């Protein structure tokens, strides 16, 4: 792991890093308390489609998780996003998705194809990032959580099903299409967010994904509003959720 820059703001240290891996370097960012010197829980944050590791929503929540919860937080650019190179298959699927949505079609089928294409790479990458970050003294080997909405949820589900180090997750803004079997393999506590008036994910699809989760401990939070209009108080709830399950 190589750190390329470091900054701090309001007691939160931010370190940009790259991690060499099978598919090429993984660009990421780590946030920790400025005075961190011992092991603490680590929260992984998966960004939405078309976004990147320092998208405004990711950045704002990461700072709150660190400043108010004392967590370490890591985010990476998903394949074909941010500082990652693009591949032809992704460009083809993304182009079909944009064309379908412009024609008024629901995004479920093509979004599932896109997430499946990316997940073949992201699970192993996230596992490598967990290992590398937990070797740092300011993070250490502690419990791990995952936060991801929309595409971040679609890529997080196979990770949660495969990675035993992750003990709790906040997910949402996604439908069940193509994910029922994977969701059934998720058994950690989950807080699931659903926007009641979601213009991208049909309500029934979101409810079906929540139902498909194999977790015995799962909670549904439904709020009025469109796809990206998650109320700010849900960040408060996420903080309480991770504190309860990660310590």
C-alpha cells in the first residue's frame, strides 16, 4: 500500500492510497481520527454508479463516522469509476443502460448485468484492502462493517456473502433482480434503506430484496422521496447501528 497524499480537517485525517493488485492498482482513501494510535472498527463505503471514492455523500458520511463514532473508514474507486481505467464490456453495458433509461425503461435488468460484471473484480479487491488497511497501526485488526447504496449495495452483497470479517452492513436503494440468491447468503445484521418514491428502483423490487436477505437481524427504513433523497437523519441511524454491532 502506497500513500500519495495526506490531509486533515476537524480532527479527521485523510490519506489517499493505491494498492497494487491482480487487476491493477486499486485507488482508495482512508479516513481515521487524527490522533488514532490503536485498533478500531473499520467501515467500508461503496459508492453509487457514476460516482467515485470521494463523492460528496461518501465524504460527508465518512467524516461523521470518524469524528462522531471513532471509526476508521475506507473507500475505493469501483472498477471503471473514478481513477480506474474503463473496459469495453462495461462501456457497452453502461451505454445500453443509459439508452434504455432514456427510452423510459426500468434499469433493473441492465443494472444487474453491470453490477455482476463489476462484482467479479470488486470482492477480491475489497478483501485485499481490508487486509492491507488492518495492518496499519492507526486501524489494526478490529470488526468490519459495510455501507453501500444503489451500486454500492449491488457490489456489497456478494462481498458480504463471501467475507466473514464483515459483521454488519447498511444497504439499500436497489432491487432484487439477479440478486436473490446472493442476498440469501448474507447473514450479518443489516439496516436497509428504501425510498418510497424511488424513480429508479420500483418499490416492490426494493422490498423483495429486503425480504431475500438471509439475515435474522434486519431492519427496513422506508422514507418518502426519490432515489438519491435519503434523509440526513439516516446517517445518525447508521452511526447508532454500527456502534451497536461493531462496538
